């Protein structure tokens, strides 16, 4: 497994990765609470971006409704906690189950009836939007006035309860992001990963070469939606409040994936790089919005970002950067 | 599975398959047989229904009528990947490589049909590339290799699945005569050494004559002649509709 994990990774890349990881581990000891909160959000977007990237980047399945899985994970664990006092370490299992189930329903409908490309994306949007509307009208789930988790103070850090300091939430999401990176690397260098890439490249040719399309696409959706559901649990207990509009909207789905698009779809490190570029930028821009009172400048700028990427770095920043730093070995995109 | 790492060759029976596309009957009750371990060609003018026939054998299209049997096992109703697993390897008329994957990985996808071990798949893929003379291009991406090499890549990927029957859809088209001869030699050797059954669609008569022991001729979706290459090329119907009045050789 270690061999599979490190095979083909240049020593230079490993050193840089280790330095980056060390800096992140040390961050809570040096960073101000504000900087730490920005890092936390960056890591959150990096984690969800990796989950989304499994579908689009590796299996070629475009989802524009990933906020759905965040929302399902968040609401499932929050409701279990509030209504039944089920703690998040158990709630996360239910959250994964609900997210994977919903992902599988969408996948089944899409793949059984051969809905492809943007039409599949529309299906994911539809499910996210109508789930948002359902939650919006459900009093039990707090409706449009939101769902609030009781906040307790002074009980120290408890990872299993997801209750504690900012640093604890930081380390939880850092661990998740790191684990996702390892998981993605293992997946993409396995039979599963190669089958996904073949499907992404040419479905008919893959099928003629013995790839069972339906099964492998379903696996991609299941893993991606399950991971995103986990992110939802973390999200619910970090923010302690959930609003259907903000959680399930397509705008939210777009925000979740923008970092990955900028960083590099189909690369292992793209989602992480993109999240760490866009989140701080977004913060700066939000600050500008407040000081100069220009509404919508953040959205406007992000629009420009995407246009710039499409124009100048269609494959994202990571492939270009790793080329610049001479990190990628011989295999482009398939084994970044 | 034999010691050479390939499977026993299979015979193919096509029994009265028909395919209609909104009123047009592209393939009309076509029947023929391919004996195990032989090389047979399927020829005919453009639009005769050759590729449609292939697609029905490989499962990309379902026949409206008739049956396709690989060693007496019906393939009709199976998905293309199941048919591939059952032992039918195919190439596409217009090459369809996985463009963002290196040549070696392209071929390894095929080998994953019979193994879950990706290293074993890569090792076998390399063997197949070696067979096709592509081993030194294993790190390259399909977009950067020549068309003949891409044709070889298609063949290598199909061979990597360890087929009992190989369907070749115009792999010689666009090749220079020397390249055609090289390809012919590869198939002949593969057939001789492993007994692989091959059914090929081909316009390049040089290859058809050199390779096949039997030829089936399609025209307007129907079988109009069948026999050895010599018999078929003397058949007046064939000469008339397919080859024009000119003799070939």
C-alpha cells in the first residue's frame, strides 16, 4: 500500500508536501484565530473539492449539486443530535448512509437512462434544489428559519462529540483533507481508478474493453457523496446553524467546486491548491465589500477567475504549477 | 486457460441477425459461421452493414431478430463489457484511444478484464505492446503517436483482454503497404501461435487475401457470397456490386 501510495512521486514533491503538511499541523500554534478560521474554511473546501473531483475529474461525471450531500450530511447528523441526542460520531454513519443513498438514487436514474454530461448535471441540480425546498417547508427540520445546534461551553475538546475549540475543528478537517488525499491517490492508482479514467475518456471504448459502466459510475457517485456527507457533519457542528437556502442552493454547489476548477480538475492536488487560493481571496474581497460597500464584488471577481482560468490555464493551475516546480513525473493528469 | 496465457479460441455463429434503423434495414437476416482458430473476412461496399453486424456481435447494438453465438453461448442481450468478458475483443473503425492516458495504461485497461492486479495488467499490457512493436511508445499519449501506431494501440488493447475471438474493424485502412504487411504478419503469427479466431472487416484486399481463409461478402445488408478469397473474387455478383467490373488481386 505504501508502495502504491508513493510510486512515481518525485522526492521533490514529497518534501514539499511534507513541508506543507507540517506548516498546516503547526498553524494553530502560530496563527491568529482569524487566520485559523480562513484556513479552516480552505480545508473544508479542499475536502469537498476532492470528493467532487472523484466524480468529475476521475470518472467524468459532472455534478453541479454537491451542496445536496453536504446538506444531507449536515441535517441528518444535526437532527439526530437535536431530536434524539445521537452524538455525531454515530450520526456520521447515518449521514454517510443518507448521502450515499441519495447519490445512488441520482446515479441510478442518470446511468440507467443514459443521461450524460450536462443533462446529468441538471439532474443533480434538480435533486439539490428540491431537497432544499422540502427542508425549507419542513417544520421538523426548522424550515426556512433554520436549524440550530445547542452550543455548550467549557467542556473541553471532544472529537467524538464534535464539541470543542476552533483548533479541534481545524485538526478534524485537516485530518479529513489529508485522509481524502491519501484515499484519492490510492483509488486513482488502482483498478478502480484506471476504470474511472477510461470511462471519463471514452465510455464506449471502455465498455468494449470490459468495463462495466454502470457499476463503476455508481461506485464513483457513492464514494463522492459519502465523503461529502461527512463534510456536512463537520459543517453542521462547526457552524451550529443550518439554513436550507444557504445549504442546498446551486450557488452553494458552485462555490464548493470553484476551487477545484481553478486548481485543476482531475488532479490530486488541484482541489487543495484551488481552495487555498480562492478562500483567502474571497476573504479579502469580502473585506473590500464591507469597507467600500460594493455589493457582489466577490461573485463578480470569482466569475472573472473562472473566465481567466478557462482562457489561460484550461487544465487548472496545478498542472501548470507542478510543471513549473518540476513535480509531476511522466504521467500527466492520470497520476498527477 | 492455457500456459501461454491466452484462452482457447472460440467459434462464432451468426444466425439470421437483422437490424432496422427507422425503416432502413441495415442488416437483413445475415447468417455466417467462423470456425474456431480461423481468420475470416467480412467485406462489402460502404454501407453494406459490416460495422452494424460487428456492433451486434459485440453488443453495442441489439439485433432486432436472430442470434449470435460464441461457442453455442448466445451473446444477444448481453452488455458490451459482458461480451468482452465472454471472450470477444474488438477494435473500432475510427480509433478510440483514451487520450489522456499513456499508451501503456490504455492497454492495461483491457487486461483488467481478467485480473484485479494493476501491476499484472501493466506487465501483460507491455507484452502486447511489444507484440505490436509499440513498447518504446508506452509512456507517450495517444495524441502524440502516428495513426498506424494508434491502430496498433487499438489492437493491443483488444488483445490484452485475452479474447477468444478478435473483431477487427478496418485496422489496415490508412496504412501504407509495408505497414499493412507488418500488421498482417502480426495477426497471422498470433493466429498461428495462439489459435486466436479473427473476424475482420477490411477494404484493403491485400490484407484480406493474405490473411483470411474464408470471406463473407455483404451488400445492402445481405450476404451475397461466401467462400475462399479466390472463390469470392471470381463470383460475378461480387465483382458486379462490390468491386465494379475490374478484377482485383
